[in-house]
């Protein structure tokens, strides 16, 4: 499945194997940057200062809860909400100073067909998100338009999956790090691949020797019966926001564990086992 996913976007693999267009951190990067981390019902905005030599300096972070209606209505409402909170955060850290144009990294923890370091098209929503008008659209453009509507001065320099960001963050201080794994609201993994093996890239030679690959393993086995599903798994999937998708993720990730336990207890009670 992994090899098929590296060969083509239409190979039939359940693993998307999405090129990130970035390699590992060198530990020598410097500067201060804004980060927007969207991947669950809470999202974070951060100011991070990189000092070089593998050292991460000041980190200022704010967490915001996304109202349930923003997850279900339309994408413009969702991205406007994100832009408003970024504006609030920048105002807070500026403390009356003359506003500057900040470089922003956008961590977007949903399946995206990435086309460059700061461009990507949303394949589908997961983890209970389902606002209309975003699937098939360029997500950086959607966020940029929201910043323009809210008059926020930022330049979106990078689009990354949270798993890729996890690997890059650790590799900044530990050059031996080669794999990133997320076990949270959802689940995913990434790793460092030889660029020459990513044959679906039009010109792999122009991207350096190595590139981080976002596996999107939450969808492993979708429609192929690789995974042995219990009756509880089948009920949970049928009643989920996106039936038939992210089957592996639904078996192991945090968003679904409570519902799995509830369904197991109902099954035990119904069958007089407890």
C-alpha cells in the first residue's frame, strides 16, 4: 500500500502518501514565526522563536475552542473565526507596537493533496468536521481570504500536516528523528523518504535527496477488508460523520474511544453479561 501510494495518486492505495515538499529541520533555522494549529475541536495560535543550534526559545501559546456550529455550517464561517482569533493573538503579543507582517505556518491536520510548500487542496474533512465549500478547494487561499476580510497582516509561508510538524519539531533538536506519529483526536504518521522513491512527483530531482511523506494512515484498509471490524466498529462507523472513511483511525484514536466504550457497555447489558 505504501509503495503504491508513492507511485501515483490514482493507484488505488488506501494510503495517500502525500509529499510534504519539506525535509527534516537542520537545527540552524532562526527567526520568530506565528503558527496556527487546526486539527480538532480546539485550535492553537503560537509565537515561536527559533535560536539556531537546535534551540527553541520563547513560545507563547493560546488555545481556542471552536463552536460546534463552525464545524458544520460553511467554510467561510470557520476560516473567519480562525482569522479573528489570530488577529486577537497578534494584538496581544504586539503590546502597542507598530504591527508587522508576520510569517505564519499553517498546521492543517486533514487530508490535503499538497502541491507545494504552501499550497494544498482539501481531499476530505475528518474528525467530525464537515463545513461546506472547502473540499476540493485550496486551503491556504481560503485562510488568506479570511485574513483579508478581517484585515490581518500575515504571510502564510508554509502548509503542514500536524504529523509532519511533529517530526520537524523533534528533528530541530534531534537529527536522529525519522518518524512522526500522532495519537490524539485522530491518528496519523509520517516518515523521511528518499525523494527518488516518490515517483509520482513530476521532477523529484529538484526537491533534494529526502522528503517527509505524510502517510495518512487513518484511512488504511478503507474498502479493502484489511482490518477485522467488530460489531461495535461497524455501528460506530455507520453512525459517524463520514461513514466508510478513516476506518483504522476510528478503531484507535481519541475522538472515538469514548463511543467505543459506550457501545461495548450497551452490548454487554443487552446480552445480560453485566
